[in-house]
C-alpha cells in the first residue's frame, strides 16, 4: 500500500489572522488535512483534558449541518476516533506536541489497524477562544478544512482541551 505524506503552507485573513497548514495520509488518493490557528495564546495554565461533551456535541452538529446543506450524509461520532482526537488535543494543550499535526501518522496507523478497510483519514485542528459554531465556521471558510468536512468520510472523532481561555480542537475523519 503506497502512502503519501504532504505538507502545504498558506495563510488567509478572516476577521482575524489565521494560519493554515495541511498534511495528509491516505491509502487512496490523498485527502487534505488542515489546521487553523487563531490569535495569540493567553497566560499559561494547566490543560483541563477530558474534552468538553457539550462542545463536542455542538461541533458534530454544526459539521453535520454543513454536510447536509451540501447533500452529504452525516458523520458518525466514533469513540475510538474521538479517543485519538482527544489525545491529540490534550497533547497540544499540554505542550507535549506542537500545535498542528505532530504524530498524525501514528493516529492514521492506529485507525487503520482498528478499522480494517480504511481508505482514508484526515484531520482538522484549531485553537482559540472559540465556541463550536465559531470553530466550525472558521473551518468552513478555509479551503483545506472545508475539503475535509465535505470529504468522503463516514466516521469522525472530536476532541477538545482547554489551557487557560484557549481551546485546542481536533476533528479526525475516517473512511471505512
């Protein structure tokens, strides 16, 4: 199986300056994986971990609402994918990994081993003082994030971790 890892860097302006970069890894044609970064982080505090159940539920709702508006089926929130997404958000918030897609290949491999027949994975990450609608709207306005949200995936994992007033978000998409 030939796997490809690509990196692209670009920036755009919304109401605030966002930096976006992508990486992808898939067993079939490459899917874009992107990250959004919003504003400077405030004074450090310890990350809260464990995710925010209401925020995760709302991110799923707005993501599936967007997909439905384009005639696509909803993504199923999958617990193992959410575990991978949560761990990544926790690691970014704690500084164990940098903001972005560090160790994406490990998450991709883990999903491929867990779910036989995976044909692609993708990931969106973001951080900022955002609510669910705000982060999903930011991803929708970014071509790479939008592509992932509208991609041919059927499962999603979502993780959030707070450090101070900043929330780190991860969406992890899988096609099985």
